[in-house]
C-alpha cells in the first residue's frame, strides 16, 4: 500500500470513525458489533483500487456501514428461519411401509411409467411439465415451441389416456 493511500485511510479513520460509531448506534440501537462494522467499513475502503478518487469518502463509508448492518441482520433472520427446533425422533410417526404396500406402490409407479412411455413425445413432455414440474401452459408452450391451446390439449389427452388405462386395471 502506498504512503499516500495509507495517509488517506488514516486521516479518514480519524475524521469519521467516531461519527460512524454514533451513527450505527443511533440508527440500530440493538447492534452489538458496532466496532467490527466500523472496522470492516474501513477495510473495504482500503480495498478500493483508488480510494482517494472517491468524491465523498464520508458518505461512502456510511453507506458501507449501513449495508453491512443490513446484511448482518438478513443473515441473522435467515439463520433463525432455517434453524429447526430439535425433534425427538421417537415422537415421529413411523412412515415406513410394509413390504406388500411397498411392492404395490412400486407396481403402480411402474404401470404409470409404462403409460407415460406410450404417449407421443411432445404430449408426454407437456404432461410431465404441467403435472409434475408445475409449469403453466404458457411456460410449456414456450419451452416446447407449441401454442398454449396445444399444450392444454396435450395435457388433457395424456390425462385421459392414463386415467382410462388405470381404471381398466382397477376393474380387473
């Protein structure tokens, strides 16, 4: 770091550090890491290629400090939202299937896959995109290069085909 840059940063720290600390404490009274935020602000200023070219270093530092506080609060909120309370594993219901039910479910899935494979490619894609991926008909139309109405028709015909064949199996 050049001597000019070092002197500039030292001077900026002497001029603005106390004011930044008071600003952060006044604007966010619950903030506990005020000194760290001020220090990080000056660190970021020092990482600028030419901090002396900044027209208003005070405003720049205050903006950095504000952004750091907001980012820190967002991270804190996100961490709290993602944190799940400890769950007693013994209290969770047993969701395992008996072997007969598992075989039946696998058979149903295999049959469904066979019915999907019987469909023409575009119809099958439209059905999967709509029913499984959750896309709208407009999104399907764009993705497959077809009209919205054509997407609706493909999904309807695929649904009818699958329903018809599943009903015939149930009747046996």
